[in-house]
C-alpha cells in the first residue's frame, strides 16, 4: 500500500523539507505527499482526490485554520485520519483537536523522526480501517447476492459469517414445494415483451416476498416456476409447518395477482403448488464460478409430480401425507391415494385448508363422501353427486364424481 498524505501548512519552506526528509520512503512507494496552504485549499484537494489516506495539518493558517478544517473532516461521511500540528505547550488547541477527532498530534518545531514514527503509526491505523471497509464491502456484496436466495435473516448470517451455515453438499430432512402457473407457456406466445416483463417480475417479487416471510430458501426460479425449500441450509425444526403455511400464503398471493391481471384483460392461469417432505441432497452445486444452492433426490421429484397432479385433480395445492403428518393440527381434506407418474406405489395426498375452510359445512359434506369412497360404499356416488349439486365450484369433488360415473371405485388414482 502507498499512503497518500496531505500536508496542510502555510509555511512555504515545509514542502521541500518534507520531500527531502522522506525521499527514501517516497522513492520506495511507501508514501506520497500532497500540499495545501490552508483549510480551504485542503478541502478542494480532498474533493478532487478521493485517494488521500491521511491529513497532517497546522492549526494557525489564513482563511481556514486547522481546527475548522478538522471539524469539517469530522463531519464528512468518509473519515480521514488526521495528525494535528501545534506550538509546544498549546494544550488547549491540542485538546480541542483531539475532541474533534484528530488521530494524533505533533508539536512545533517539528521533530522529523517523531513525524516519521507518527506517520508510520497512522498508516497502520489506515490499513486496519481500509481492511475493515473492504470486509464490510465484501459482506454487503455477499448479502446482496445471498438475499436473492435466502430470507433476510439467513442472508445476513451467511454474509457476516460464511461458516455459520454449512452450504456444502449434505443429506438433510427438508420440506419442499414447487409452484407453476397453468398455461403460462401458451400465454407467453401471445404477450408483448412490455407486458410480459412487468407481469412476470411483479409475480416473482410477490411470491418470493411470501417465501422469505416464512423463512424459506429460494432454490430455483425458471420462468414462472419457483422451487422452495425449508429446513436448509439452516435448521428449522418446524420446516413442515412452514411449508404448509407458505403454500397457503402463496396460493392467496397468486389468486390476488391473477384477479388483478384478469381485470387488465390478461387471462392468467391459476398457480398450482405441490409440497412434500423427506430426505434430499442439498448444497451449493454451482462449482467455483456460480452460486447454485439447490436440492436433489426423490423428495424433489415427488414434489414436482404433486404440483403437476393438481391439473388432473382440479386442485391448486396438493401436499403429501408425509408432509401433513409432520404438522401439528394440520387442516386439510384428503385428495386420494395417488400413483404419481413413473411410480408404482400410491401416496396419500391432501389439499391443505385454512382453519375457517376446514370447519365449514361444504368440507364436512366432502369428508363424508370421501369416507364412503374410501370404504368402497356404493352410496359414495350419490354422496358426491349431492355435494357437487350444492357446491358446483368444487372441482376436486367433481373429479371424484366423474371417476365414479365412469366405473372407478376406491381412493387409488393413477395419474396421467
């Protein structure tokens, strides 16, 4: 490091004297000196040269004295280490200078070995400050980058202490969810860029705000599709409950967004959400050049299949029994025993509900019909028909009614 030192003094003989006394340090690139005749000249040089590390200033000068200059430097946003020079025994001004933020002081006539030692000490102080600023800037850059993936609290932890949370590949128990907008690919082909851009950006911002409000980790955004994790990279004992709560909040956010854009004449499809819990391999898999904190494994595949299953079932949210069982006082209605695409074993799935929805008469009617379906009771057909008659907008019940009318029985459903 080469320290740039601004010497502020109205004595014309001081400049060549300092250049002579410090010629070796100047030649070796340890220091460079700039000179100003008073405080006004010093402020002008500081404004035009942002690389000055230190100021050595006399007190008694025309136009603006050293104490006034020191006050200006103390009030500035960027603090500069300052050495004040005063007459021997002038303790009043020296005390005032130290109170205004001077780092050190010297007395006149200047003892150059003392000046050399004081400058060396101040340079070490400047180096410490510079390293601290560089660490802070690096932390701010890291926080800005990590805030795209993690909730604000976790991003702050990671930015301030990279070892606070392990980002290396490891197997963890997580809860995860996928979201996707129905028919979005087709819609994209009909929209102009100046419409699509704001629509997609507003949607992603709104949805990720919901994710971060629940302390979720944003694993992927691919177009309109979002992949979210809970329980990684930080420990979350209630990761399952957070995932279900987040899914309901995302559904509410997406429905409101959909209504607003439909009022503008854009036929935006519903957002479908799948959620599951289980083991996964999670970590930063972006190599040395990229940050890509994501998850792999069967848990992730099941989650994606559950999101897709909503289309056939007529639901907007579909969560696995594995996830639901981990949530105390889970509110939801059974969807069926789904044989997801590419699998042979059935997985019980539920549609999560708010407490108010769970207790209403329509849900009681649905649960009674489903219980008959599960028991292979022939009266299940009539029960679902009666329910759909009173609740024509219940697409899940309509799905079961159509199955029964087509000769199906029981709760096992092979997904397309």
